[in-house]
C-alpha cells in the first residue's frame, strides 16, 4: 500500500533538491494567483472571449521561440547562472504588472505586453531549471522527483486560484501581482545555493546549429517524438482555460470566487492523483500510461462542455486534473531518462515549448471557436479531437507504447 503513495525520498536524501523544490513550489503558487489575476483583469477590461484567448498568444509565442533558444543556452552555459538572471527579469515584470494595476491604466494591451515579457524571461530559464533534477538525484529517484515537482504544481493550482479569488475581492489586482514578485525573489535562494551546473559531455555552442542538432536527436528517438506529439494534442486541442471566464459568466453569473474554483477543481484531481502516484512512478511502461491518461483528459474536458450544474462542472475538471498529473509524471520520467545530459537542455526546451506554449495556442483556439460558435461547443469539440489524435499517435508510435524504464525504481547505494 505504501508503494502506491507519493515517493518523498528525494526530499529526504538531497538537501539541494529540497531547497530548489521549496522555492519552485512558491513560484508555482504565486504564478497561479497571477494567472487568475490576468484572466480577471483582461475580462473586466474587455468582456470579450477573444481577448482572454489573446492571453494564450501572449504566452505561447515567447514560450515557443525563447523556450527553444533557452534550450541551446542551457546546453552551452552554466545553468545555475541562467536561472538566476532570467528570474530577476521575471521579478521586474511582475512588479510592473503591480504598478499598472495600482495606477489604474486600464489597458488590456499593456497587460498582455507585460505578461509576454514575464513569459519570455521564464521561457529562457526553464530548460536550465528542468535540467537540474537529474544532476541532483540518482536515476532511481528521478521519477519521484518529477512526481514531487508536479504535486507542488497541483497544490499550487488548488490553493493559488482560491486565494487569488479572495485577494482580488478584498485587496485588488495589485496585491496578486506583488505576491508573485515576492515569491520569485524567494525562490532564488534555492538556486543560489546550487553548485555550478555546466553541461556534462562537452558544451554545445548556442545557436541555430545546436538547436538543429537537438531537433535531429529528438527525431531519431520515436519514443520522445511520440511523447511530445501526445502533449501537443492534449494542450492545443483541449486546453479549457480561456473558456473559464465565459462559462463562469454563462452558468454562474461571473462570480470571481467561482472562477477560482474552476482552476482549483483541476488541482483537486491532480493533487489526489499525485499523492497516489507511487504506482505511476514505478510503472514499467510510462509511455503507455501517458497515452491512456491523455485520452481520459480529452473525454473529461468534453464532459465539461456538456454539463451545467456546478458539481458536475467541477467533477469533470477534477477528473481532467487527475489524468493530467498521470500524464505529466509519465512524460517527464521518460524524457529525463531517455535524454543524455548534453542534450537535456535542448530536449527539455522542446518539451517546455510544447507543454507551456501548447496551452497558449490551445487557449487561442478555444477563444476563437467560442467566439464563432459557443464556449460549450469549443470544449466538447476540443476534447473529442484530443481523444482521436492520441489514438492515432498510439497506433503510429509503438516505441512509445513499449518504452520501459531503463533502471529499477528503488534505492541506490
């Protein structure tokens, strides 16, 4: 029974991982507050699903472009220094979001510009941050480290939006953005305590050639290729975030507390799934597990578009959150263990571009379809399209279905 629970060994055996995890958890929490704040501010300024969908464009473009550039940088320079510098840029951007809220400028375009700047800083440093984990933990604990990282994200999704709703209702937008800036500053402590993290096996030269080498390596590994295709299907076709303000308005009168509950519902399922992730981290075939969970994600979000009652709406989102956690843990385990350190920055950057940029494109798609038809139709069509796409990927990528963990999940001396 204990083997089915969350594996916490990385927190016990690696002080460096523990410090990094605490700081990362803080920015995950504040980031979820900022997500709600941006959605709420843009909706209040425009009352348009096209504008809330545009938030996705403001995050997707820098995530994809600068996320990929960040991968070549991560395989060239000291990853610790890269994360420190890019985090400082994110602090400044969060501070400026707070300033515009206090000043009452009332420009949705300015909010999107500042979101794009902060996303750019985060994107440049994410590949370097993700490459820390396999250097801090033995191979037998990498899956557990991925699970702990995602559980922290899910807990942040659970608490962050709910707290954001309270903060927005009582103290306003500026406090939500200020908390985000403070949390990013706090996270720098864990990074600053790390040793130098230069790439092993010879550094690449940052540039188009290094990026091309990374993409060629990815293409030669069908398991990695299938993983990223599945994640792209889940995010671009089925992500529902841009629909939340519209559906909240249509079903529940636009209450900001209810809007926060939508995101929290995703996290309830995700957190519960993460706390019972022992079976996932020890699964012999994480690729097959990931494919199944992406299919469940699509079905749950199609159900979200069909129901009306609050309980049913939140239940569908909770099921989707649980499936998402299983998918992320399985995907992260496979990517980290299948990729050598010299390519880890570039492959992690592609994973990040898909995992973080895909939702932005998915939000834009969802907002566009909602504007042309309806929010419910957008959710249903996206969820069913995701199920169809993952079925095609499973049939065309047998290496992904059959991929096995190369080492046993257990203690290493």
